[in-house]
C-alpha cells in the first residue's frame, strides 16, 4: 500500500476513539466515504441502509453520535468502514473504551460479522483474552518484530519463546537446567533440589532453560512424605506451601511457594466436594510431564546490542 495513493487503497480503519463526526447524523457519518465515489444518492441511501442493518442499527440513522451509547458508536464506525467494501479492515483496539460486559458481547458480534461478510480483519489489541477468542491467526509482537505466528491454540499451548509464553495468558515460568534426555521423547530438568520430566518444547536443549506450565494444568495433592508409611509417588511432584488463595467464582486462584523457592500459580475448579485450600496449607504440586514445556533461555537485549556493535566494527 505504500506506493498506492490513499484514495485508491482498498483498506479501511476503525479507530479506538471511533472518530465519528459529532455534527453529522448516523446516516451522514456512514455515507461520508461515498461522497468521494461515483455513487448516486439513491444508491448511497440503499448502501447506508444495508450497512446499518448489518450492524443492527436500523432506525438510528437520524441520531447524532452524542445520542448513542459507546457500543452503538462503535457499530456506526464499523458501518462507515464497511460501506466502502474494503479488502482489508484494520481495527485499532476498537473495544478499548468499553466496559467489560459490553466488550465481550461485541467480541462475539464482530467475529460473527467478519465470518458473514468474509472480509479480512486485522485486529490490533493488548487484551490477550480478546486476541485468543476473536482470531483465526494470531501474531505476537515484541520490540517491532513478530515473535510467533499461528492459531490461538498453537500460541497458547505451544509457545516457542519465553516472551510469548509470558505475554499470552498466565504462565508459570521457572528457571532450571537440563540434566539429560529421558525415554519417550522427554528430558529431565532440575529445579533446585528436585528433578522433573518435561515432555514438550525444546527437549533437546542443554544447560540453563526456562520451564513453563499453565496454571490450569497444575494439580494439587495433599502433602505426604515417606514417614506416612505408604509408598509415595514423587515423580513430577514438588512440595509447596499455599501463600494466597483468591476466590474467582468458577475457580480459585492459588499462589504457591515451591520448596526450591519458585512461585507457582494454580487454578483449581470450584466443584461440588472440592477441597478448600487455605493460606499456609502444605501441599504437593503435581506437574504433568506432557504439560511441562522447555524453552531455551533467551538472551538479554543488551547482548544483541553488543553483537550488533561488534559487527559494525
């Protein structure tokens, strides 16, 4: 698009602030782009009516933006962009100014609308949940470059870098060191005085690494040791102490302090008969091997800068 004049680009934008003209009616706002097209008044009125119907705003054509709610203003901005039939629609955090309940409702509406009209939406957002729920293909960027591209499931379940794992959703990132390969395509990673099996990620890495596991994959068990008399399965199980329990409705968010000193987060479903965890309760954190992912330790930005400086010399 860089070498195409702006008025010839089949690209349109929905801004975060909507950028509606306050002195124009809804009809006039939506029809604004058609002023610069060879479109008759009759055809313009028809296309405006179709655009407003598409965003479920029939009957609002004579109102001014100040007479609309935030969600309705967002729909007017969307109709104004879609009426020109762009090949690509850029949405720059269009739901950022709305309350949480309305955001979720409009996320569903926008996704359904995109599927119905078939136009490519490039959706920019800092809301990780919004990115996961709305996209077919997701790109996570850091310092102006793409870290990873893929489906939401791929980026959430199989992050390839420490930045993606930490940025997208809630992650437990722990420092460890690979001890060697294990059977069935896994490796042994040492976390302080404990060694666990990791079954995903860069299992062929050596030396210092990062280990990541999502909070919902952590399982809690009552604390037991060999003095209890029965055989104790210690594989991928680390003693821990509950530091904080936060009730979130469907789940309880637990902050654990592992025996090696690392902090671990866990999400425990609040089901009938579920155990109540209180602050100070000793437990064992079970980290399923298939949920433990190894990531190669990333170099600090300063290291890259030093290399670039040396290359210039």
